[in-house]
C-alpha cells in the first residue's frame, strides 16, 4: 500500500512528527513502510485502495504514552485515528476515515486491570479481546460471563464504544459500560462518573457523576481516546435455557416480533433476541456456487430445497433465559403461551446447568469467530457490508421493511441475508451484503445497494446506527432534524475539544473545522 499524507501536511513536517513519536514509544513501534501498513487496510476492500489509506502507525503501551502522542500530534498538526484492535470487519477494519491519517494502534494496551467477582465488573484496556477476557475468567475460575459478539477477535472496549451487541443479559454492551478513562485531543487525561474523584471505589459501580455525565460523548466519536473502561459482566447463572424454533414462512416474522416484544420489554426475556433468515446459516456454511451459478440473486423457487437440506425454516428464532431453574421454567411458559396463539409448533429446548461444560457460542459467553465465513460466500476473496436501521417492533413496519429490502437486494443481484435483533423497545434490522471484493462490478453493485437501502430507510424516517467508513458522512446527513442541528452541535463540541483537528477527522461524519471541506 503506497503511503498517503494528509493534504495539508508537508513530508518534512510529517517525518518530524514520526521522529517525535519514536521518542515516546521507541522506534520499533512507529511503522511507516509499505508492508507495515498492509494490516491496517480495510480487509474487505469496499472502497478504492487509496480512499482510507493510512500514512503510518504509532503503537503506545500506556495512557501516559497516548497523552504524549496527542500533545505531539497537536504540535505537528498530525491527524490520528485510534483503533483498539482493528477487527471491526465490515465497517472498515483498522483503516482511517481520511486517507493519510496516522493510525493510533492501542493493541499493546492489553491489561485486564481488575475483575471484581462480588460486584460483577471488570476494568480493561482497549487492546483486550473477547478471547483474552474469556481466557482470564476461565483460568481464574471466575463465575462471571462476558457478552461476546459473533466476531470475538475484536476489542471488548472498541465493540462497546461502537454500540456492538452481544447475546447474554449484558448484550447491550454500551448500556453496561460504567466509568471511562479518556485522553482528550489536547492530551489531558480525564475520568468520567465517580472516577472524577480520586480513589472513589464506586467508579465502576455507578454510571453517573456530579453534574453532567459524558460517557456517551466518547462513544462513536472522535472526542477522546478511551484508555480504560469499566464493563459490567453477567454473574454465572444457575441454569440457562435456549428456546429455538424454525418458523416456516417469510411473513411469520411479523407475529414473531409482536409476540416477543412485550416479553422483552417486561424483562421476561432479559437478553437481545436474534432472529435470522435461513441464508444466515447457508452463507456461513457453504459458498454460493454450490447452489447457484447464474446471474442475479438465487431464485426464490430454490428456497424450499435449500431449507429442506439444512432442516431450516424461513426464520430461525433463538432466545435465552438465565437464572434459577424454577424461574426460567416460568419464563419459558410465558414465551410458549405467547407463541401458542400463533402456531402449534413446539420449541426445541436445550438446558445448561452450572457445572456442565459450556456450549461454544456467544449465548453462553464463549467466544467464536466462524460467522466471519460469510465473507467467502461470493468467492474466496470476499467481504461483507451491513446496513442495519433501527425500527419500532410493529408487525406492519417489520413486514414493509422486509418487503422493500428484499426487493432492493433482488434489483442489485444479491442474495438476501436478513435478520432482526429485538432490544427492550426497538428492533435492529440487519441486512448483510456479501460480495467478492476482486469483482469490480459486484463491488459497484454492493455500494449501490447500500446507498439504495439507506435512501429507502430515510424515506420512511428510519436511521442506521453505525456504518462503514465510506458512508459515515452519508449516514450522518440523514439525521436532519432542524436543519441538521445535531451535526452543528457535534461540530461545535469537536472544535472546542480538538481545535487543531488532530483526532479522528470524519469519525461518524463529524469533521473538525480544519478538514470540514473533506466531507462528502
């Protein structure tokens, strides 16, 4: 990958910045060779190679080194793009939003600083992966579970800051963050919540502070570099019950969500509920040419054959119940009564009890990464891109959104991988686009499909909750209340905290004054 530079930075000034970074972290931890930068490209290659090309990498080992680097970045006016581990596949990975930005790689900061068994929390640095945390809990026989995602290679901290979702009772990871340590763009170190008082023992127990609380300000933002994060964990339950059902018809998703929404809101079901169409299994278990070699999407007429071979319905419904076995049975009875109003089909039940080996998978807090196989659906050099608008859990809305998304997938020649994740009061609809990144026409169509899905959702006043680097500006543009008042607020705060515009320019569509003309 050829080295790019920020358009307003001379080679001499840039090289001086790198030498000053070497004085902080040591020469081996400042990388700028062409081969050094390969791991920091967008692994799924949706954009043109130069669109998100970094210029160099600096890898600090402590919060103090992050502070020193931030101060030097201001002195040399060198923009930085922080990453925790760079495994945010499908959203740009380790690459920066703006070409020429220096990657601030926090992967060396990999300490698990504290795990409080009695209070159920941990304190982590950003380089800690879900595998790291799981291994630590198992090795030390700590009866706490971390909520893991489908791709557990990533950072616990980074995933929470990007509003990632898991599968246990702490699956809404952003909601289970409690206490941050943050380096501001100027290099100043702050702690949020009770951590603002030196030595306060409640830093990771109570989310708020005296006066304004700023934790959410550092999520999906370029307003600070998080160097420590408190994270609430789930106490190991006495029992866990998985209820699964393969629902046969496409339109069944409407009643399924309406039946489950009250149970989720009332707390009968305490973890996110994941509902995926049969293609979610097929695309992670096989490749497209095993089923269809023709142009366009796999014909609907082939769906019954595919579902029959794998024993799947149109939708796979899976939900978890955790706790005392008697309580779990009572909760399961409520779920069964709600479904019995719509179908005589029984649930498949799988019990786990404390002391038994935990099944591999995120519903039991065990990290996995095999869902990444969907990147190979269209070919061995593949990638994926997600579009996931937030919807109300209403049958009419769900069915209309499904109908429109399915039509757009067909129009652009893509196989429909769709799913719904039910939160306490909302639904996150997942549309996953799998493409071969070495096929220019397919990449062009993938971009076209994403843009069409975004326009269509905006036309119905629904918004995406996170996005690939290439679409951060476009998604931010859809949040247009009062003439984009939120955008102006974001820019005002950005300019106040980052007057030299050195931290994460363009993150989530927020550009500092210095680079505001780069918005697309």
